[in-house]
C-alpha cells in the first residue's frame, strides 16, 4: 500500500508538545512512555503509529497495536485512518485477546485446534465446569464451579499449565490441578477455547514453531501497547516473544492508574521493561490536556497519599474552571435525582452538548439501579458500558423469576428459569419430559408437573425431586401472600434460598459481593417502588403493586434495543479507564462504598482503591461532581457507609463547592419502606 503524497509530516506532528513530538518522531527504537492521566499517551501512540508508516516507511502490515478494550481499538484505528487517509484493514490493531485469536485462526493446525474452534465465554465455561465436576464426582462444597473457573483463568493468565504447578501437600491443590487437566482435555476434545486459553495457546504455538515465530518476527517491525500498567504475566511474555531482534516496542502507561492488580495485572511489568527491552528511551509527559486545573490538582492531591508511587506530578495550562461540586444527601435516590437535574441543566446551557458528553461512574455494579430508575423516569437515554442493566443481571432475574412464579404458577418462562437456578437433579431430559407432557395436554409446565406426578407418568426419581421443587415454590408463594412488595422480595431472595445459593456457589469474594449487593439492592428497589406506587398512585385499575412491579421490570428489560442515538454512559470506575467526558459524576462517595469495604483494611488494596479514584477524577474534562448518601445503608446492609469517603476529604477545600439539595424524597414515607418495615 502506498501513502499518498498529499500528506506531509506536519499533519502528524501538529498539536503535539515538545516531548510528545520527540517520542513520536524518535528514530525507531524501544520506548517507554510513562505519564499521568490525560497527558496524551494514547495520542502519542496513535501519532507514532502513523509516523512510522508515513515517515519511516513502515507498511501498515508491519505494525501491531494493542489496547485494552474493543472500543479503544476502534477509536485508535479510526484516528490512524484519519491521520493518514488510508484504510486500516491491514493494521493489526486490537485487544490482546482479539489479536491472539486472529493468530490462532490463521494457524489453527499448528495450535492443535480444529479449524472451527469455539471460544467459550465465562458463563459457558462455568457450565462446562459444573458438568465435568458432576461426571467426575467432585464435591461442589470443596470447590465450587465458579471458584475453579476463576482459579483456572488466573493460572492461565500466569502462563501455567497443570505440569507447571507445584503439587505441594495440600489435597485441595492436588484436586485443582487434577481438575485443570481434566478440563483442558475436555476442551481440547471438543474444540473449545476459553478466554485465558486464547493467549496461552497462542504463546505456546509461537514457542513451539520457530518458523511461524520467525514469520511474525520478519513481519512485525514495531509493536505498540496502550494501558501497559494493566498487563498480566502472559500478555507481557507474549509481547516479548513477538518482538524479534529487529523490532521495537513502544509501551505507554501510568503506574498511578494500575487498577487490575486483583485480576493478576503486574505493575512490575513497567519497572522491568527497561531491563528486558534494550536501550529503552524513557519518555515522561507532565502536561495534562484533558481537565481543568481544579480537577487535575484535586486528583494530584488525592494520589499523593499513596506512598508507593514512581512519583510524578502533572500540570496544566488550562483555566481553573468550576470547582468540584460535592453533594451530600441521605439516599441513593437523592443522588440519582441530583445527577439527572444537573445533567439537564448542563445540557441546557449549551446546545452543542449531548448525552454522550456525560458519564456517571460508581464503584459497584448495583449502584446503577437508582440511576437507571431516575434516568428512565425522565426518558434520558443511557447505556451501561461493560455490564448489563440492573434488572437483567443473572441474580436479579433469578429473584424476579421467583416473584413471577409466586404470583402466577402458570408462568412458564419463570418456571423454566427457577427450576434451573440451583442444581436440583432435574436435568434437561427430565425437563423435556415435563414439557412434552405439557404440550400434549395443553397445560402450563406447573400443571403438567402436578398432573404428570398424579398420573404416574414420571420416573420415581423425577417425582421426588419435582415434588420438592413444587413444594418449595408453594412455600415461597404462601409466605408472599398478602404481603408488602418489600417483604415479597425479601422472601424471594432469602427464604427461597436464592441468596444462600449464590453465596455458596460464588467463591470469588469480589463476585460474591457483587451478587449479594445486587440482590439486596433488588429488595430495596421493591421498597422504593412500593413507596412511589402508594405516593403517586401509579396503580392502573385493579393491578396489584406486585403485578405493576413485574410489568415495569419486564418493560424495562425489553427496552435495550434503543440506544441508537447519543446516550449517557453509566459504568463502574474500572470500565472508565482511558475514556474522557466533559461532565462526570461519581456517586456513592462513602467509606465502605468507595473505598470498597472489602479493601479497607489492607494498605495495598487501599492504594489500588485510591488509584481508582484517581482514574475516576481524571476522566472529567470540564466538570466533576462527587455525591454521597450517608443513610444509604440498604436495610440489610451490614456495611457502615455513613461517613464521607476519604477520597473526598483528601481534596483540599479550596477546590470544592458544596451543593444544596433541590428536591428531596418524602422522608417519612420513604424511610419506612427503604429501611425496613
Ligand atoms: P489516560 O491516562 O486517561 O489514558 P492519556 O495520557 O492517554 O490519558 P490522551 O487520551 O491521549 O491521554 O489525551 C488526553 C486529552 O488531551 C485528549 O483529548 C487529547 O486529544 C488531548 N491532548 C493530548 N496532547 C495534546 C496536545 N499536545 N495538545 C492538545 N491536546 C492534547
Ligand atoms: Mg490513554
């Protein structure tokens, strides 16, 4: 591919400061750009890529760029195309997984994979593991499927196969390693490749086939990696392996934004880089172009409290801008209303602003619930990045399933869902029998179960297990009868055994906490729905509050198709990495919520929480709002979140402006429902 003459280098070097320019135009060689948020790291990487092609004559085919998310990869490819006026089809720009997968697809046979090998998403991986455990008579009490899935992913991220693991004395470790072997064999037989496997297998394939590796070495002249601080062991080795002796590597990253330590990322990779890659030119960028001075300085002050840093300070030429707005209130609903009011004001001030300019960030997934409700009430389009909408999350849908079934035993979809939540020994074959009977006699699944048992058409084992299931639902339903919605939700979550099930089956502490929080938030949301129902007389005709609630969540779930136009972004702080928005809200700034209560006692984990705050604050370009709700305990929440987050307190008061509430909830009524009856 030839580069058109209409482009001279000036289009690639325009809009870069001196240091950025030096990094972009440097003679080909290894470079480590280590710099704070918004200092133009990603910009430098993109311009470097273009410059290598245009100025140094690299073919697009010879370059590879790696980023953290597909979205970032798309943006990057778009920018390069724009800068050079070329098509980017030939560029290898993608995520680690995406690029490694591409290599496996090309040479599947060398990787000992079938041509049509299938990628196994984490949900399916867990299912496969559960089935395999059954076949091999493993006790789920000793190791849950999720726990094993997480453990296997983790060791794969460390580049380890069963034979690389120390057996040790612990029987638990032996069991895990044995199972890892069984699982790998199963996947191999069935042509399945899980996420962790993609990179590991690609790495092995390259190691085992010198010719292939040499091809790639001949091919790639330069490799560029964004968000380098969050790479894990296997990713680092993969990059090293792909770098031939003539190729060079540019990595860009920020140790202050390393937020995936809990998932195996190694900040040490930044520190090792200069040793592993010869003659590395280290570039430091110190000017921030993203945020106003107030936002940037506040973020700098907060991160200064971490004393494990490589150390750097960012400065800006930007004006002070607005102070950071801090809003304190009682409940998450107040926070959500504040967000909605403020973002509407902000949009009204300037007609060029759109919903896309706005992001609302939070520490834990469950916190999206109140925000979603408030945004929906005002018909504001929103999208949840990196996660499902609240009422679509597995455990929440499970709870709704129980509710539906308790409300109407003939609801087949709910029957299907609930019978499959926990292992009951009623497998697909048995469920097929029930369905068959239902179809033949034109009955609901519930009726078919009852009649089938009565008529003696099911085998004994199924009869006893099915009876148990029907009894369980009857029991839950009878406890729900005539109760408040809040109590119904509580029954469907706790007395149904749903909460226990999720707590027992999920061994990963973070994920378990997410499920617990979502289920508790679900109960709380029912209390709030009921309070509003009574207050605003939402009741349509004779519909009960339960029916109205079920309708509203089903309608909400059906709404996902939209999102064609601009939408407000809702996401966790983790998902916000690398992005920027003119207006940013961070809700739930309370001790216990953020920093997360699981990470309060360990200084290392607290440092990671603080880096997360730093990432969050530095997403904002023009305005940053921090909100906290001190009575927002959730009535069954054991965590004390009554104090404002240390990350707010660490911001000097000169940068802050305290906001007054404009509309607040009907306290008396609200408290009664939201905090337990
Ligand atoms: P993060 O650490 O959050 O990933 P980053 O260091 O990658 O941030 P970029 O996203 O590349 O930073 O840049 C931040 C913002 O500053 C972008 O809007 C970018 O266009 C702008 N920017 C970067 N360098 C310059 C410059 N020299 N002149 C003007 N704007 C710049
Ligand atoms: Mg970046």
